[in-house]
C-alpha cells in the first residue's frame, strides 16, 4: 500500500474515532467541533466515492484537509480541562439599537432595489443580478459605485445577523417576534439584490441552534419558511430544480476538487499570515489606497483575483464542469504558510472555539446562538475561511461585547 494512502486512512479513522468519542460521552451538543467534524466526514466520503465525477484528487490534498480538521480539534482535547476563570453571562441588553439598525438597513435595501430596477431589466435579466451586485459584469454595470458603499452595506448586514442571533431564543419564548421578522425581511431583500442563497446561512444557523438546544421540532416551521426562498432563488438562477441534488454535491464536494486543481496552478507562493489576518489588514490597506499613500492592494485581493478564474474540475459533472472562488478554508491556510500554516491556523481557530464554548453556559439558552453562529462559520470552512472576513467575524465580536457579565466561577 502506498504511504500517502495509508496516512489518509489513519487520519480519516482518527477523525471518526474523535466523533465517536463525543457521541459516547454525550458531548454532541456542547462541543463546538462535533458538527464541524461530522460535516467534513460526510463530504470527504462523498468526495472519496466521487459522486460529482470530478478529476482524481491527490492524497496530498486529502492530507492537507484532514490535518486541518484534526488540528481544529486539538485545543478541545488538550486544553479543555485547564482550570481557567469562566465568566457567566446574563441576558442581552440594548436591543433597541438593533431595531434601529433593522430600520436603517431596510431603507438601504429599498434604495438599492430601486437602483437595480433602473440599471437593468430585472424581470427579464434576473440571471445577471448577481454579477451586477458584485460589480463583475462585463459591461461594467455596478450596483455600488464605490467600494466604501460596499463596506457600509456589509456593516449593516453584519449587525442584522446579530439581530437574528439575539432573536433566536426570544422567538421560542414567544416574544420579540419583531426583531426576528425584521432580520428575515432584510435577509429577503438582500437575497433579492444579490440573487444569493443566503437563506441557507440562516437555515444552517437555525438547525445548529435547534440541535444544540433540543428544539428541533419547534423549529421546523421556521426552517420551512426559510427554505422556500432558497428554492425560488435556485429556480430563477438555474431555470429548474431538476439538478438540485447535483448542485448541492457540486457546490460542497466540488470545493475539494477545486482546491486540488488550484494547488496545481497557484501552490508555490506564500503570504506569511497576511491572508489569515486580512480582516485587520485589508481595511487598513484600503484606507492607505484612498489616502493615496500606497497602491498595494494586498494579498487578499491578489489571491481573490486568482480564484475568480474558472478552472475545469470535471469532464462528466452534469451540473457544472468548472468551478471558481471557493477552495476550502485550508487552501487559504496553505497559501499563507504552507503545511505549517494549516497546522497553526487550524489550531488557532480551534482555540477561538474553545474560548467561546467556555463562555456559553447551557443555563442561558440565548447564548447558544453565539455557539451556533461560530459552528456555522466552521462548517463554511468547506468553502473558505470566514474568519478572515471582517463582516463574518464582526457579529461574533459584537455579540461577545454586548454580553452582560454576572459573576465569575472557577472550574
């Protein structure tokens, strides 16, 4: 047997044993790596079987991915029993500010919807809405005339995510429906503007939250409501729903195949941490460019421009034989520091998860939403590193900032 095949086999078995250990010890709800690890095992199995009929994937690619998954788990294994001070938190305060944010974001969305109708014949050309929203249409039509407006829009969108997280437990307590509904309305408007399927984001967060708090039966009706726009958007973008299963397989396991092909083309240059910390570095570089102090766009834009190019990943896939943009979280780690980057940055994210887990007390169901959002960011690792996006990290930071400390316990 080849050595690389043996290594992949040992690592995959080790990962499954970690998951089994959590199940046996009944830590599936409280451990912030269980869903992440189980999610990856499922898509790796689908990749091994090659349901999407992609080009053969090298064992090195699997080793990179499995190394990252295992090292995310390491802090939970070796640091969990450390005796550290644990802060216990009470209920969220200052909800009125989030109501105000939803009103402002609603007005902003209506403004851009009106602008979109003026830019294109939206009823006949809805398929190009996504390229207009992201400013990548060949004819130069852009919804946002300046990058600053993109930052402002995403700022309000990030706060709207916090509104959704805060409202989760309040909905199940039969109060604060308005905050929940307003965040869903703004999500609907955003998805219409971008032709995106971000309802999936909220469905995933909802599912994780429901699983962790044991209210899955209560959540079905809300998930069903969120699922309808996903199907409508998919129909508008694809023209039918016949290939829905293959679309899902291509999106998720296709990212693994894309990682494999990207490594063949762009695997030689390293950025030494600039990608991972781009959520801090990119805004600073943008300010320097605006002030005309520097014209260096930075590693994030350089790598992003490379990944925007479509690369063929299959000659038989019935949905799409090309793929772009989404090369999994572990490609970004590798692009920073090679194999060492996968080990270091995966461990760091694992420690961030442990930090959050220690601050989520199961007596306070409200704050399980914080853990659910973190785990959503983790399962999105199959696409990219959400932790290098300031607007994905921002809701975590805001939520932690708003928690009111009540008392300190010792483990």
